[in-house]
C-alpha cells in the first residue's frame, strides 16, 4: 500500500519537559543516582531510560534516601511535599515547569486574597494535586461540570491545568459569569505551546484519512490531543510506540497524519514514521 505521511508541526517535547529531562541528565552525570517523587514526566519509555541512568521514581518523600538528591517532577508537587522533602533529603532540585509554577503562584495568590479558587483540570492529575495544595479548599471541575453555586457576594478565582483545551476554559468562564458573584478573577494559565500543538493537530486531522497520536497513556496533553483529533471525525489512534501499530488500520488510507504529546521524545516519533514508511513501501 502507498500513502502520504504528514507530521504535525509542534509535535513532541515542550520546553518544560525538555528542561526537566536536561536537569535530570545533568544531575545524574554528577551523582549517578537520584530520586523523583513520581515519574519526572508522563512518558514510560523516557522514564525507563532515566531509570537505567539512575533516576528512581518513588511514591513519597519518606522513600527517599536521606543523603540522596531529589528532583521535583515537571508537574510540580504540593507545598507539604516540599516541606517533607526538605526535612528528609540532603539536596532538592526543582524541575517544575515554569508555566506550572506560574499557575501554582496564581492559585496561591487567589487563595490568600480570599477568593474561592476553581481549577479546570483532571482531579487525580499530579499537576492539579499540586495546584490544590497551593490553594487549599480549591474546587476542581472539568469542562462538563457546572461551577458549584456559592453564597451571594462570593469572590471566585479561576485557573487551569496548563494542558487544558482553550475552548473548555471558555466554557467554564461562561458558566462562572452566569452566577451571582461579587467578583470573578481569571488567570489563563494554559500553556501557549500546548494551544499551538492542539491547533496544528486539528488542522492536520481535518486533512488526512487517519490520525495517530503518540505519547504516554497517562499523559494529559496527549489524551487531549487524541480527543480533539477524534472530534474532527477522522479515525484516531492513541499509541505509545511503533510496535503498537496494526497495519490493518492503514488499509485504504491515502493520507496519514501523525502528532505527539509534549512528553513524547523525537526518537519515538522518528521510529513510528520509519515504520509507516516501511509499510508504505518507501
């Protein structure tokens, strides 16, 4: 079979992920072993490589060797986790994405100024857990949920998980403005690179016969990419590696689109495109 292969612009590593990996690699070059609270990023293949280099993901600060070095994951952590790490570890290195850090600061500011903080995001995602930690009592909603009714005269503040879809953010804003609040303060904390990646993916999806979204299944931004590509009506498959490709999916396809999440390395994209080229007879 013969088909055209097109890769969406802005696919693969974002600035925050690249920065976190560079920090980890630099740290491991000098210490040979380090810890992270949870996986550094949401890509199992990259995590496996880092583990082989000496980075050990652990579930809690108490699992860290007291004389060890800890790298804070790109998604950030709650303030209480940082406090426990400071008590436990000899050295802590912060690889939190600067945009996630900004979202944390925005949530914390709103909470300190007396706003009821609403977070658009996925409740169990580590980034959102970190945001809630910076704004105790915050309300987490998804795009399909109504903002809870608060007492008359309440002040409400809104932030978003950095990988959320802008259209979903606008929907939540509309719901907020329908309620009787004394004041609403909104911080758009969605990552611009994420927005550009989503736009490019949708544009490509509308011009191909099948779409492949590469990235970890536990990656929020990759899952969003798959969701919005599928919403265009094109056949969409979310896979992690080239080995998951079923060649039957390509039967009768003339144009094949590929995009990848912010935590997907270039080598995974290249391997997948190479596999497609072989199937196409290239």
